[in-house]
């Protein structure tokens, strides 16, 4: 007989995008509904490049929490070519837990990102010294590299070198999408971990391109072929401590997704946890769920497990077709209109 309820330690989301200002009134409550903490991406306009900006962003997030919520945002710094070891020390003092590396131009609002990785090695060393985490969007951005190959080329060009040069640096290879990334993480030391999104576990590029372009399934790194999807599913099924939950929930207004040049990102905050449960159930791996959602992440970051629990019940419900923002704009959530099998009990 299959389970009717699942109770787990309340999870954290180790990678997401809240955006800013009015959007926070939508994104923060959506995440606080089922996550205790979240690693908040710093790719605002302008990017969050120093401790002062991170602390004021944190205040804006805290004031968007629903009444009584104890949700805690974990703040990150946006690495640029100009970041110095002194910036890292100041960030650590301010309670910032991680530093985000975007290769310039890799995704939404990443124009200020890093052009030359090698020149930043003193900064990476300081991140290791301060016992902070480096979060890596692991794709090259050169236009001559095929978009489906960019993750593998990034591993070959940069990550292999980085792990050899600074083995003590703890970094998260974020939102991995390929069997190459799974292999790299498994073959690396315990200082290398990875997050995996619901969309990369649930879909492959056919779900984006077969029978018409589906802009709401377009994200970066882009969905890959099914053999890579299967490798990601095997990775979470294995129960390895190196993989943990990072939804990469990333809202864009409907008109910016459904456009002749649509934005990348899936807004999954309203369904991510339920979709992960669905995946683990399909894989016959529900016994591995709680480590993936609630223990592997805190262990890698050296943070305590959450004290609260969350219960999911087996109950069909439909993800809304769209969500109206406070300013009247709409967002189409990930899996809009589709029926899910699990729901959070309140
Ligand atoms: Zn992201």
C-alpha cells in the first residue's frame, strides 16, 4: 500500500530568486509556505555586490514575510571582476553565507558577472578561509559553444582546475543538468556538492520543444536530452549526500516569457516541494526524500537542521493557470493547470 501522508523536517531551498520590490509580496510568502530558509540569489538590477546592499535587500525580504512567519533568507554576494578579498571578509562579518559566481552573460541579469575566472583565485581563497560557500552557475558563455554543451565545457575548462588549485574551497555546482555534472560531483571530494531543480528532474528538452515551443519550460541552464535527465534522477535516487534541493524558482511576468525573445526561468515556488515528492515517489525513493530536502543542504553549509516539520498528504490539486502580482501583472507558474498528487497539509 502506498503512503497517504509524508512528514519531513521542514525543508530549505538552497537556490532561488525572489526578485525585488513589489514582486517580493508574491515570492516571499510563496516560499515561506514550505521552506524555513532559502539561499537568495543576488542578481538584482543593480546586482548585490557588497555587504551593505545584501543587508538592505535582506530587510526588504523580511518585511515581505507573512505575519508570524519565521522564514529566514540566507544572503549571498554577487561576484564581479572587481570583488576583493576585503569584500569577502566584510560579507562574512555581515552574516552573508555564500558568494555567487555568474560567468558574464550566463543568465537573467548576469551582465556584471565574471569574465576572467583565473584572476579571482585570491578571492576564492578568501571564501575558503572565511568558511563561506561559493555558488557556481557552471556554464561557459562563449557564443561559439553550443548551448547544450556549455555545462560540460565549463567543467573541463574551469572546474577541474579549480578543485585542483583550491581543494579546500567548498562550492555548490548549481542547478546541474547533465550526466557530466553528476559524474564530476560524484568524483570530486566532499567539498563539492550540487543542487538539482524540479524541472530538470521532471523534464527534458522535448518538453520544451516537441509540438510547439513551451516558453514556461524554458530555463537556464536549458533542459537537456533525456539521457541527462535520467542521470539526474539516478543521482537523487542514489541517496548521495552531495545533492540537495535548490528549486531555482525564478519568476518573470507572463509577457516577458511569452515573447519573441522570452526570458529564462520557471516560477516553481508554489509547487516545487510537491513536485520533488512526486519525483522521489516515481523513483521508489521516498526514503531518500528527507535527506535531499532537509539534511544534505544544512550539512554542506554547516547549519543546524530545522526544528519544525511539514506534512504532505496524497491529494490531487491543480496548479493555478496564473498568479496576479500586486501591480496587476501576471505570472504563469511552473506546471500551470496541471494536476499534482501531493499537497502540503496546513
Ligand atoms: Zn538561478
